[in-house]
């Protein structure tokens, strides 16, 4: 299907495979990645794409799927198939762990029945045979060792060994203490020699203790002796150890025989784990390149929207740069895209992106392109990329190109995707151009699809006048002499040979001489192409400017809606504050009037005192009127700005303006934040604010920034404690204007992570979340991005 054999390698597909393999948890998964093949069956491709998409959704939006504990049990199971063989303790332990993972996975999808239909199909009709695990757990403990009570015989043997060891130790301790008391021993304590516990005895005293000498020191002054009584006890222990080993083998043989009928089912379990590891690796890779599932169609057509070359995307991501997206369409009307433009302008990357993404889709991999992109199915993919000259085959560069063209012409059809880089090069342009044009004409008649890059003017002209062919160019900024890496369909591009030569610094005399050698017609064509490029650049700049203005308008509308929602939300509290203020004013006024009336009564309507009381009442009312007049109106909000100092009209409390929203002002008073109406405040000069308040406010902010960590560790905390910590943490982060935070919650059973992420999704200032890189903690750490 792919010609030549190294075409996929030249397009970068082998590198894609290696990247996917790095996400596999097992060698079985890596072997499956090695076996990835380009498919042409629509149903198979669709199934693999949807499996990857569903697993990607699990990784990003659902609770974690626990598939980390499994092993390559296929060899063990095949071994168990043979009569008379048995699995070791470690092998049974690995089988048990793997089966626990299988049953956990099946239970996970059973609880979500219907949510992930393509992944559920992997274990459809696969029974959960938990009796296998129970049989293993009857004799294997949680550490992977035979249980001491796995059988009555084993328990007796184990008890006998412990008793004999205790007796031997007690006996040798008695003899050692006695020998020490008699001064027969050398310095030091009991030691092991030849696997036996021995007493260090001075060489001249070795005859005084009956026993067996196992070793002596380098100087020969000390011998290591095992007493005769202990020697016989240790032999008894060794005999019991042999009996224990025979009993263990007997148990393992019996267990293997018991599980032999389950061999086909165990192989099915192994296959499920392998496939899950494979799909998981593809999903993780898709997340790393921000891939989506395109619309899969049966026709041999392509429409890529905002596509990026995955390897280029990853390289740029490391350098914190962005890839210019590719937009291209290949269908029945514009079958072959002839791309022209300057060197290093992105022509080859454009062509390779189309080829690599096509191979990825037909291999069941998601691609870094908009999900509305549509990708069809091709039966064949032919590529002519790079220099394939061969000394062994006596092929020159041009001969190698021609041999490929011969194959393309003979075997291509309407279901073939052709990729040709620098079409026609390698020989005299006077002859290479016409041959390339003739080949292109033949390929077009065969209704093939493809992308071709070239510098030849005759191919641009031919494409312009031939149905089925479409000119395209990589845009170039001819003022700054820089490529823009944007593909523009409809018009050919100039090679900018003279302009680039001039920028490099080639002398004017050489350039003028070269221009004279170029025909007038060719010069006019190239000049026209340059002018077209300039016009296109201006149109694109204008469109970008319009897009920016539209985005600004949308942003303002969104901000307006947000403010409206905020005011609606706080309407009740604002009205409540206003009512309380009004009640206080009325209360104070009533009190003043009552005091005035009371004073008049007490003075028994004395004229002078009555006038004084009325005068006091009038003065208090005038004060209130003056305060009302001084209070800023809605239009005064323009006079206040963020950072100004204000004080409340009805008190001496001083605060600093943090944000202004119409007639509401958010104020900072030390660590506290408050919302007040504009007409309750009056602006004060910085000088009138006490120095200690200003200094305290600045210090508070500085200390907040310096003491605040962008990393919050919640491991080991209960759910309610963790949420309380996060609430306080997020509020401070938003107040300080931070944009990214790192929350460490650990993996565990995933309960704490799920609880935390559900809370974060509801927090209005959170824009998105993502896992840490797999090498640095993976889904045990959540990165939070704030608006």
C-alpha cells in the first residue's frame, strides 16, 4: 500500500511509533505499537479511532482507570498448559495481580455501561472468573510467598523447623557462654560459616570443644567451630527445609493442575490487558499533541482545518513556540495541490503534514487538527521525498526520481495519495520541467490525489490552466524577507530568488547580470507573483486586524454580561445595605427631632431656648444635605481609578481602590476585601493617608506575594479539609493575580483527585485543568489555569 517501503519513515511515522511506545506500561503494549499498520477498511479504522477517543475522554474527564499492575502472563499461562509443569510462587503472584487488574477494569466499565461502547467491546462476553484468584490466594500470601498454613503437612514442617532452630540457637548460646567463661573463645560473637552458626575459638582450645571446624582466620589463631550437638540439630533443620521445599512444589503442581482448564480464559485476560495498554498509550500521546478525532469519510478526500505536524508541534512546545496551522482541502475538483514559494518557506512541511496525518488516521491514531476536519481513506500512498540515489543499484538522484515516477504512473488510481517533493529536480531544468509536466498530466488523468512542491514555472502555469490541479503558495513577507508559513490556495508563489540573494548580500552587479540573463517574460511572471504575494499579505493583515477587533467587541460584550450578572447577583445585598443606611438616617433624624421636642417641652416653650433648639436641628439637617451633595454621583466613577485612596463618608475608615464596576467599588483594607457603593465614598489624597497605613498596605501585599506558594500539597487530607484549603488557596491566588497553580493530591484510589477536580470545575475563575507530565507525577498532580 505504501511505496516505497521507507516512505513512512521519511514522513516521520516511525518517530510517532516510538513516542507512543514511551507511554506503554508493558512490553506487550510496545509490541502492539510495533505492529501498527496502515488500514483501508473503514469499519476497522473507525473502531480504533473511537477506542482512542473514548480512552482520551476517560483520562481527561473521568475517574482514573487502574491498569498499572499487570504483567506479561502469556508465557506463564503457556507453561501451565503443559502437563507435569508448575508455576512458581512469583509467577502465581503475577497472575493474581494481573487478574485483579482485569476484574477492576471490567467492573469500571460495567458501572459506566453504554458510555464507552468501543472500549466495552474489548471484553464483551468475557466472564469474571474470580475463583481463579481465590484458588491462588489460598496458598499465596499478599507478598507473593507460600502461606505457612497452605497445607497441614506444610504447617507441621514449618513448625518443626522453627522449633529446631530455636533449640539449636539455645544450645549454641549455652556452649558459647560456657566457652567464654573458660576463656577458650576469641574476641567477637557468633558468626556464620558455610551457612552454619559457629563459635570463634582460639586455635589452641579447639580440642576442648567437641565439634566440626568450618573455617579459620587468616592468621590461623582463630577457628570457627560448630559444636557437635548443634551440628546434628542443624542437619535436622536442613532435612526439614528439603521436606518443606518438596511440599511447596507439591502444592504448586496441584494448583497449576487445578488452573490448567482456565488457560484459554487466562490468555483472553492477557489479550485484554495488552489492548488496554495499547489504547491507553495512544490516548496519552493524543493528549500530548492536542489531537482530536476528525470526521472519517469513505471517499478519498481530505480537508484539514488548523492542522499541525505532530513532531514539529512537540519540538516547538518544548521551546514555548507555536506552530502555524495548516488549512488544506483535496477533493474531486482540486485533486492535486501544486505548492510553490521560496526555499525554507514551509512547502515540504506542508506536504509531509498531509502525508503523516493521513497515515496516522488510517492507522487508528488521533491527529492534531480541528475535530471538524474530514479525512477519507486511500488504498495507496506513494511518496517521492529526498535523495534516493543508490550506488548498489547504479542509480543517480534523477534516475531514482524517474524510477518512482514510473511506478506512480503504472500503479496509481483515484484511490491513491501522491506526495512529491521538489518535483522535476535533479537534472537540467530545460528538460526536467517538461518531463515533470508530462508526468503530472498523466497522473491527473488517472484522477489521483496529492500534494506536489516545485519551483518550476511551467508546472505553475500548467496547474493554473488544468482542471483538477490547484496552485497554492506559501506566503512570504517580501518587506521583511521572512516566510509566514501560511498556505494560500488559488495562486502560485514566487521563489524570491533575487530578493533572497539581495538580502544575503550578493553584489548589485551580479544581480543585474543575472536579471539580464532571465527572459523578459519570466521576469514579468515573477514580478506579478511577488505583487500578488504583497496583495495577499495586505489582505491577510486586514483580516487579522478585523478578527482582533471582533474579538475585542466579543470580550467587551462578555465583560458587560459578566458585570450585569454580578450586579444581579449582588442586587439584594446592595439594596439591603441601602435600606440599613436609610434606616440609620431616619433613626438618627427621629432621635434628633425627639430630642428637640423634648427640649422645647422642658423649657416650657421658652422663646430663646426654642429658637436655639430649632437652630441646632436646622444645622444638623444642613450637614446631612452637604454630605449628600459631596457624595460622588455615578458619573464621578471616572474620577476614581485603581490604586486611589478613599474614605467612607459616614466614618473615618480609609481603604484603597482595587477595582471599579460601575457604581460599585472593590476596596482593600489590609487583608480584608469589601464592596461599597460609590456614593458612600470620597477620594482622599495620598498625603492625607497616614504613613503607617500606606506602609502596612504595601507590606501586606509584598508579604502576600513573597509568602504565597504556587504549589499546594493536599496528600493525606480528608475531603472536607482539602476543599477548605483549596477555597482559601484559590481566593488568595485570584487576589494576587496569579494564572497557574499546582495542586498535589496523589494518585491512590483517585477519590481525592475526583473530589478536588469537581470542585475546581465549579470555581468560576478556573479556565482549565490538566495532569502533570507522566514522568513528573502524572495524574497525581493537577495544574490549574486561572482566568
